[in-house]
């Protein structure tokens, strides 16, 4: 998938919503637990109910690995189901990988070739040669952690050098010089709205993947104020707020309701900014 | 496994060698490819041939994930084989994980509970609440990236703040204040010998996991000069230099030869420092 195709989908659906598929067996409706593969069944029903208002799905690999091989099978079934039934939807393996060169290539193969995701999240700590192997894959996106939404995101990411440049800014600046940097998307938490203006000055053209709206307390309006570009440039993720809207037999309807609510808010913002 | 048990094994075997099980189907002896599970078979033979001179094995998860569910089965079989046959050997899942709190807990469950590794490598970029969920597991070690051996390791890890403190030093300093920090081990590349003295001042008591000896050009003597402590405090990893010593039918003998060579060098260093 390429950038124009993502933008096109956003304009058609009037939505830049990404739904995080972080499936915890302790949180899903108990009636699903009797099925052979409750994780996949849960994802399938959530996807079928929300695909019209979302442009991306983001399974976080931790929630699958925790169940071992069974979990990996659920992940594989989920991405296969998405690619087969909704091929225009952007898929993100939220895996936060990164290793020395040849090893990153193996991770890239795992997510881009074996599982056929459109993108994967990557941690920047190990530098250029840990990220460029991902960027070497054509029509695939590498989503680099910049400024994360969690409390610990401020432990190191906002450390300043002698010129006052923070670490996450260095990550943005440096990574712009890496090969195929146009295939980079950056993770910026919705809980950090005060940073978006500065971030857009450094990376005016790349998409941002923004988690932290909803359960973590971030505001969509605040994110859009400086985050939106003429090419939209935002994918805003909600996980728990949508998929765990209810854990009863009505979980599908409640998930759709909450996704639709966010989509409507997005539509209104896009209209006000004359982007649709 | 606890620290005393690791030290005891090092003293018994006169070795602080860790062998990296980074199994690439394009590099292993072709005669193994006819078997049902070449990756596991390769690991099993390498382990059986080297377990007397090594105290740790470190499969890098990328090399297993690249082969999908089949690869995860090989990883599961490898750790099960190790735990059953060589329970005193320290096991490291080289996975470089890390995510927001509840998600890191899922990763910790994956590696500490489902697969039953003794330790897992973790990236520090997302800060305290991305690492502490791993540290919450008793008798398990969290191996935090500090100063990595690859070229890109110098992109961000050695950035200085206004006081001249480098990012990796901040990571060492801050993480010492995290809950259960005595269960931390730090990754420091053998290609950075000039940093070991400073590192030992910040973390005098934690073990260091040192990759980069051999194929990447690091020197064992240089690492030991300032890296060794009264409790030894070092696990030095070699992957390619041992497991790919030959790709003929004699690969087991050649791997053993190279492992033994490193062990003898370690034995001589431990004796000179009066540590055994």
C-alpha cells in the first residue's frame, strides 16, 4: 500500500481512525471463550462491525505472543482475514521491534512477507542500521517511535542536548536522512498535544500514528490542531475505548457505536479544515 | 534462576560464554534442510556439542518469527529442550521488546511464563513503565539495551545532555532507581571497550551481556579489562563465530572447537584475575 491509497481511503470514509486489536482473554465477552479460537472470533466480529468507519487496524503483537503458538495462529488468521476481505484497509503490526542490521531484516520478513502486514512499529534506540532494513521493503511503512503516550515516555525521549534539542526531535531529524525516509510514519502520543506544532515543523510530510485518545486521556481536537496536514497526515488509534466498550453479547454494537462516534468527530474536523 | 546460580555455573565451567542461536536456514548445513524441523535440529546439535563450555544460550526471536508459526514451534522446542536437559544453563530470549505497561506485562508473560525463559532483552526508549512490568517477575532477569554494538548504536545512545552525560549513561542511572533493579542486566557491545570503565562506575553490581565478540570485531581481553567484577559480572556472547564455524557435516565439531577456544581464553582471564 502507498501513501496516496491511504489518503484516498481516509477521504472516502471521512475517517482517519485506526482500531487497536489488543485482545486480552480476560477482557473479551465470556461467551466467546467457548469457541475454538476466541481471539480470532473476537477480532473478526469487531472488524466486520467497524470496517466501514476505520481505515486501519493495529494488532499489538504482545497480546498474541502471550498465548504462544496459539496466539500466533490467531494473529495470522486475523491478518489473513483482513487482507482477504478488506484489502484497502491499512494494517499495522504493533510490534516495536528493532535489532542490528541482519536481524532487523529477519523481523521485516516476518511482518512484511510472512504475515503480509502493510507496516510495523519499530523502536529507534539502536539507530539507523536497525531501522533501514525495514525501510528497504517497497510499499511497506516503518512506524518509528518518537514521543510515546505513556508516563515513561518522558524518562528519556524529552532529554535535552546542550542546544535544547530533545531526544525525540533528534530521532525525527536524523531519521529524515535515512534511506527511503518517505516510508516512515512516526508514533506521537495524543497525551502530548503541546508537542505537535514543533513535530510538524520537523516532519511536515510524514503521517503520524497517534495512540492515547480515549482510555489514556488524549483529545482528538488537540491532536488535530497542529497534527493535520493538507494530506491529512494522521492516523488516530483507539483500542480499549472501542473493543472493550462492552463485554456482553452486545459488544459488537457498542464497539461500532464508539467507533462511529470517533468517525463523526473526525468527519466534522476534516470538513471544518476543508480537507474533504 | 538467581544471580548466585549464574555465578556458580560460571565458576564450575570456567566460562562466561553465551552462545547466540540465530538460526538462518540459508546458513545452516544443507544436509539438515531435509529434516522436519531443521532449526530445532540445528540448535539441538549445537547445544549438545557446546553445553559443557557455555553458561547461557540466547536465541534471537527475529530468526524464528521470520518463519512464522513454524519458527515459533522451533523456538518453543528449543527452550523446552534446554530447560529439560540443561536446567542449570541460563536462557535469554533476545527479543528487544518494550511497550506501555499492560502490554509489556503481556510480553513478560510470553517469555517468562509461556516459553519459560530466564530472561528477555528489552529496549529502554519508552522508559520506566515499559520495563518495570518485566522486573516484576521473581527470579527472572530483564536485560536492558544500554550501549549496543552496531554502527547505529552511536546515533542516539551517545548523545550528550548539557552536563555531558550520554543517553546510555542516563539509561543506566535512571534504571538503577526502578523497582527490582537488581534483576537488571545491561547490554553493552564488545565493540565499545573504551566505555566499560565508566559503565562499571554507574552499575558496579549488575551483570553485563556483551555481544560483538568475534564476527563484529570486539576483543574479549578489552571487554574484561574493566568489565569483570568480583562476581565476574559478564556474559559474553558469540553467535555467528560459533554456530556457523562450518556449514558442512562437521559443523558440530567446528562449533565446539570455536566455543572451547573462547572458553579457554575466559578460563585464563578468570585465573589471572584470581576469580576461580
